C-alpha cells in the first residue's frame, strides 16, 4: 500500500519528465496520492499505535542493518496527510507555464514524492535520502522558473541546504557511532527501542545534539541559519513555495522528534557553554526566531516576504514545543507542524495568485483586492486568522499546547520566561499579518485590480480544503492528538 | 435541560457557518438565518430562565493529554450566566431586527449578518464558559467578529484602520490574559473555574504570585472593556455600522471584561493590591473618558466616550469589592446604552449619515419617537432618580464611598460630567432650531422617524431603561453565602430592591448622586441652550488628552524603529557577513564545481553522492 502511495507521484513525474501527458496527469496523481493517504489513515489502527503497514526489503549491504522499508505511525500519518492536502492545492494553484510545462509539473510532483518518502521511510538512511531527493527539483524550479534574482537565490539556497545536509549527515554518523555496535541499526522502529534503554551517557550526548540541531536547524531556518528562507520563498514558483514551506521544511522537525528527542534527552540539561545548557541555547535561538524575526517581518513591504519571514518566525513555536521536552509541548509542536504547513501553503497560494495577476507584491501597488477577488480574499483571511493563532483553527490549539508545555511542572525559570516572551510573539504576528491583509485586500480598489478575475472552478475547492482542514482540526484536535500520543510517549520514554 | 445552553450557543454558529459556506449569495436567506438563530437563542434563554434557578453544567472534551492537561468546552449556567444570557440574546435580537432596516441597502448585507451571528456565538461562549481556556477561546473570537464588523465598510481607509487598531489593542490585553491563565494553571494545575476555586489555597499561599496572576488576568479585561491605557480602540470602533456599536461596543462585548472580573472574583478577592489597582484603573477611566466626552461633536463618539466612562464605573465597582453592583450596572447600562446608540443610528439614518451634533438641532419635532426614547435613555444614563441608571450607579458610588474618598470623589465628578455631556448632546441635537448650512430657513428633509422595525426596538429598550433598576429579571448573585471572604456591598435581592450590606452613611450617597445629576444637567442646559456653536473649547479634552498621538509616537519610536533596525541587521549583518562567511568556506567547492562545468543542481547531486559514499565508508569500517 505505502509503496503504491510512493510510486504514484514518482511514476507520474517520470512520465511527465519524459514528455508524456499534461497537467491533468499531475492533478490526477495528486488526487490519487491524497485518496491513498486517506485510505491508509482509515486503515491505521490508532488503538494499537506504533508502526503499521510495514514493508521491508532484505539488508542492502552486508554487515549493515539498512533496508528499504516503509511504515507509518501517528506522526508520519499526520505529515503524510499534510503532504497530500498541500500537494493537491499546489498542483491546482500552479501558474500557467509557457516553457517546458511538463518538466515543471513533474518536478513539483517529485518534491511531493520526496517529502512523502521521507515521512514514509522506516529507515533513517532512506528518510534522509528522500529529503535530499526532494531538494533537487526544488533548486531546479527556483533556478529555472523563479522570479526576481532567481539564479542567485537558487545558488544561495543550494549552499545553505547542502551545508545543512552535510552537518546533519555528520550528526547522524556521530549518533550512529555513539550507539553500542551490537545495537546499531537504521531501522527507526528498532532505534526507538534502543533509545528507550538510554545507553548513551549524558555527556556524550552533547556533540551529536549540537550537530543534529544545527543540521536540522539549517533546514528549518532556525536562527541564525534562516536568511535563505524568505528570499527563496519569494523567488520560488507558487507550488514550490507552498510545498517547501508547508511540507518539506517540516522534515527537519520530524527528524528532531524522531532522533534527537528519544536519543539525546539528557543533552538538553547538559551545559554547552558555561552554565548555559543545550536547552537554554535552543531557547535563546528560538526566541530570536520569534521576536527578532517577528520584528523583521513587520518591516517587510512585500507580501511574499511577509509570509516567508512569518514562516521562519513560526518555526520558533515548534522549537519551543520541542524544547519543553514533555508530552504537552511535543503534542503542540507536532500539531503545529501540520497546522502551520496548511496555513502557510494557503497564504503562499493566494499571494502567488495575486502575483500572477499584478506582477508585483509590493504593498504600494496593491489595495482593495477584496472587492476584485473576494474568493481569494476570504481564503487569505481564513489563513491569516489561522496563522495568527485564532481559536477555531488548529494553529491555536497547537500554540496553546506549546505554551502549556512551557509552563508544566518542572519547567525551568528560563523556559517559563521564554514561553511568556514567545507569547508576545502572538501580538507581533497579528501586527504584521493584519497590516499585510489591509495593505493588499482592504481600502479602495486599485485600477489594476479592477481587471482581475477571481479564482474559479475546481481550484476553489483545492484551495479551500486547506483552511477547512485547519478548522476541522481546530474544533477536534483531540482526534489528531490521539494519533500522535503513542509516538510521542515512545519518544519521551 | 442540558440541551438548552448548547442550543443557545450553537444556533448562531450554525447560522454563521451556513452563511459563510453557501447562503451568502442570497441576502434574504442570510438575514433569515441570522434572525432565526438569534431568536432561537433568545427563546432558549427564556425557557432556561423559566425552568428555574438550578445550576446547569455539561461539557465535552476538547484536548485531553492525561491528568496533566484536560481542556474541555463546558457550559455552566448559574445566576450570573442567566443575567448575561438575557442581556446578550435580548438586546441581540432587538439589534438584529433593527439592522434589517438599517442595513437594508448595504451590498455587504450577507457578510454583515454572518458576522453578527459569529459575534453572537462568540459572546454567548464567553457567557457560558466554565473554564479559563474556554473563556479565552471565545474572548479571541469576539475580538475577530468585532474586527469584521468594525471593518464592515472596509473600502474606507478609516474603517480598515480602526478594525486593525481594535484587534491589536485587544491582543495586547489578551497577552496578559493568557499569561495569567498559564500562571494560574502552573500554580493550581487547573483551568476550570470550579477546580481553580477549589485549589485557591495553592495560589493564596504565595500572595505575590496571586497578585501577579490576578493582574495578568485583569489585562484581558483592560483590553476588552477598553480601560485606560488600552481604551483607544473603542472610540475608533465607531467606524462600524451603528447597530454594531449598540450591540457590541456598548451593551455586550465591552461588558465582557466586567463579566469576566465578576466571574473570577474569587481569584481577585484575596489580593487587596490587585483590587486597588483594578479600582484605580476603573476610576481613572471613568473620569478621563467623561472629560473627553464633554468636548466631542460626533454623536457616536460622545456615546463611545460615555461607554468608556460607564465601563470605568463597573470596573471600579469590582475593585471596590462590589461585583454585584458592577453586574447590576452592566445590566442596566446595556439597555439604555443600546437604546442611545440605536437612537443615534435612527438620527444618522434619518439625516443621511450626518453625525455632527452641531449640524442637527430641532430633531424633537421631526423625530418625536426617536426623541422621546433618546430622552429616556439619557435620563436613565445620567442617573435621574427612579430610572434604571440611578439605582445601579448609586450602588457603585456607595461601594466607592466605602473604599475611600480617592475613589469616591472622582466617580462623583464623573457622574456630574455624565449628566453634563449627555444634556449637551440632547440640547444641541434635539432642541433649538434645525441646522441649515446657509444659516437661515429650514432644509426640506430634516429627519423622520424610522419604520416600525427601528422604532419598536427603541420603545422596548426605553421601557426596559425605566424598569430595569427594579430587578424584575434578576435573581440573587453574589449573595453573602456565595462569598464568605469577599463582603459584597450591594447584592441583588429576589424582590429587586437593592439590599445594602454593611454600608454606613447610606443616605448621604444617593443625595450626592441626585445632586450630581441636577448640577450636570442644569449646567449643560444653561450653557448650551440656544447655542449654534460650542461656546467652550478645551483642546485637551477635545483631543482626548493627546493619548492617541502619544501612542503613535511610542509605536513609531519603539516597534517600528526596532523593526527597521532588525531588518537592517538581518539584511546586512546576518545575511551579509555571516552567510557570506559560510558561503566563502564553500566557495572553494563551488569554484571547483564551476570549473568542472557543473551547475547548481549537478553540484548538489555531486555533494549528495559524495556524502553517501563517505557515509557508507564510515559505517562499514
């Protein structure tokens, strides 16, 4: 089942790359991918928890427990659902492409396939490899179909993410070698059991923690490794910005929850520099993500930069949930990965649609779009409300959990302080998002806007599915948290 | 029984959802849905009141992560809830009916009624909430529906700005509110009202923490009930349609802060310091806003400052340990202030969107029904003896009297000013000669009473403004047995007569209150009768003490400047130096790759491949 789920986008992408078909193939593939995801979701027995739908090959190399194996648990299911929903919206919201349209669509599908593979892989090596696979079409799409200084941006992103991947690789190797030789494996399920035995001494946990946090951190745009993100999303074609910020970026967080949290929990309490523990270090960095990047976002005067920086900012909240290292905070972090992915994808979808119509996302040139394109305006408003953490949307439920996690018994004074400071970020995000909404959608209609046409046809459903899913998860978060709980409890064991 | 509160809560939600999803194309259908929802809620409230005075509670799980955190959406109906339910659904229904005429020609009518339903849902959620987290959820939702309704005419720059200002100012208060919730949860391990109350000992053991938590929670009320220093959003919120101002920005939403303080009074009562701060903020708001109101020319803005001032009275009452009096004033104020706003709306509607009182004049002849009801509302607000406001304001003044002269005399002065600015409004707008731009003659169309859907709600509210003070509707809340620790000065009694507990000098206070009414009314009458323009100009009051200007400077000097500096740092230091530093390290690789005629993608694939080889080598050794 999972193999089929993975093969659908890959095979369609290859067909498109070879010149067969057209966009409707991509649309069909995205729909099938989502349908299969829902099928797997419905087949997953939540009461049992753990990995299900497992398939595994024989070891690929002698002497290494490395197999091509797939499987899903609650966490990967949630991210798979995110991938499916965003992929459908991304394909439908793709702009009209003049040159090499099939190459474009195929590459978009490959990003989705890579992300899905990373979440499906039950083997650490393939988890890593699928993410790398997804990055290659990302660079290609930015460099070839991007806007603005696309070549420079593509190069910058390449360097950043390549460095990140190398640091990450070093961290993975370091962690692998820290595990006693007899127990070494690439299998995530086995690794989970190994981690639960707490075999790595506390002091030995610090170095892999630093390497992995830095490596994953670069991919997640953790301060100070964030400066690639906003220009990349501004330059990237709409579906790429949606898929990368919404889905692919979550890989780093996924990796931290899969590997850092279970294997290196002691590291959080170990000093890294003077009295400063690893947790303090992480809190310092994530506060920069929230407060400092929040301020940077306020200063932006282009819609895509506002969204791009806001996405960097919100990663701070996920990190806060992780840094609290308890079930409440981690549940919030995971639900926020899902929620943020949907809301930021919807925001980029609408901003891309505006760029397609206006050619620019400068605030000076925009205004009154709510009169011209009411459907897009409503979708953007819903995504904005979600993104600033309004109750009803799952972003609120997630952030609330993150804050409660930061205040749970046993939280250090700095963690509590950081939580209160992070809470101020909720004010900051309302400032920039409402300001951006007003600049683009409210006020008198500009003359250019009078000629725009609103979104129509099936694209309306593809886009609306994102905020509707957020509302659903916001009203009934417990349903989703039930899927996450066994995974997170195992990781915290 | 248990389904009634759920019916009250969910019927407006159903209406809002239907309008958003499909009914918005048909204005008639949207109006029908919205009306049906509010009438259902009102009917269910009446049924609930008829069913007796027992406490009803039921809840569903929202988030459950084991014993550490179990958040529920739970409804609790007790005496306090019932009073608020009646106010919210009753006035809500009248405002809905009124709006069908007032917004008849509006092209965004469906959106208006959809937002109104969303508001009803959110507000009723606050009223019915049984836990801190749930009240916070609906607190924020009320904020967004207020945002939507203030910005209803969003093509107007000023309306869009006012909507943002209201939302953001409230968010600042909510930051404190959420911090307070976290502090309370960390100390007591609970968020449900009852559970927190049972665990109060854990909070009272640490008085400093208790005061901090109480003040944080109070921040939420400061934002929502527009108390100094977060009061600036409410006058600007008058950009919204007038029925919205009546329902949301006078009668219900802004009263939510007071309701929350009353609901959580058990948490504030053990902290004398927190109570004093609350009383002080309330008194300052009451006085400052009353001073500002004396020099406004826009009919809605005068009423807005008046609302601020009256909310100040209510908050002060909480601080003076008289939550019963605060709720009593909330109850009466809701009727006469909604009446005054709807009356102002009738005037604005009749005069084709004229809002300047100096351009009105003589309306008592052209709009007799509006005049009559507006006059009753004014008398009720200014504390004319035996009307609703007299009793409730008296109760608050008495509480302040017992708290100390520093609290009593500013409130008494505010009462004088209330009579003054309201009489000024009525004298200028309704008496005298009709305004004419050229200075003589009568304009052809100088106002007319609205149709029945507008005047009937006015008449109903006028009747309520007369009789609400006698407490036919309310049952005892904050009786002695409820709070042993907090000695509530004034309580509702079943008979509806105020019952003073433990209050010396009873006679002096009402006498002074009557004196304040007479002084303010006569003063304004003598000063403004027959005048065509304002004989007094006090720029400090007219310009609201320049607080908005000071805030604009503060925001420009702090937030905007910090934002620009951060942007610069990010662009030139982090990206410029740090990133180019890293890029410099890898430049060698990049250069080598370019020599090999490899582009980005291939280069990346190369690095990736090399990585895999190195990995396999390392792991195999």
